[in-house]
C-alpha cells in the first residue's frame, strides 16, 4: 500500500493575502489539480493536512473514499508539524509514503507512478530534474521514525542529506518537477 501526505496547511504568505491553494488555474482551485493527479495515480490513500483556511480547502475538493482530511492546529510552527501529523494518520498497511507539496499542481499521475514503479530496494525515491532533487519524495515506512524527528520549517530535506546512501534518484524529464506556485507572479507565468 502506498500513501500520500499532501501538505496543504500553509498560510500563503507570499500571495498578498490570497490563499494560493484556492486560487484558480484553468478554472479550478490549485489544490484540486494536485489532489486529482494523486488520485489518478496508483496511490492507495491520500492524507490531506490542512490548517490555514482549512474549510475553504476542504470545500474545494470532492469527497473520495481514498481521502482523509487531517487538521493541523499547529500549522504556524512550520511544515514539520504537518508532516508529522500526516504520518500519524497513515494506514498500518502502508509500505511507502509520498510527502507532497500542494502547491505543485503539475505533478501528474505518470510521475507518481514512475516513482512507485522504482520503489523496490531503496528506502528513499527522489525524482530529479536536470540533476536537481525535486518533489514529491517517496519514503519507505522504515524512514518514518527518522522523519518524525524533523522540526520547525524544515521538511524532509535534512533527512535526505543525512541518508544519501539510502536514496535512489529517478531522473524525470518533466518541467512539472520544478514548478510550484508561491507568488502571484507564479500564477501569471
């Protein structure tokens, strides 16, 4: 079983007061694109960690039996709190899990499936684009205890640095791996 933890609790601080996850791209909220791409892949379970404007985000997403919404009341403390709360709600059957950024709506099902296909003897599967590590990262359940130690606004990047020998880099030639939406300009380009 493969789970995905979608981090959707942030405050969109660089968006001049707008919530980037509910801002529309091609007529649909950004978050809806991210969710659809995960649900269309081979992922078995999607845990969406919400915090800031949680109800707006939940209302943007159609109900699906694969989705669990988890509220992170501590979202202001940084991304690590959202990662940890998501990990706590994963199925016991999970063999591997993605940590996904909700503001990367172009990551399509093929990218997820390619990473899952490579999920065999390594504990960390990292997509790379033009030799740069990207997201989403797929972790073996064996990495859960290490990831539970991250703090503050540090995602799992520190885990990658400390566990280089456990990483399988999968080169994927897709610009989607480098496109996130953080500012108003990102939506206009």
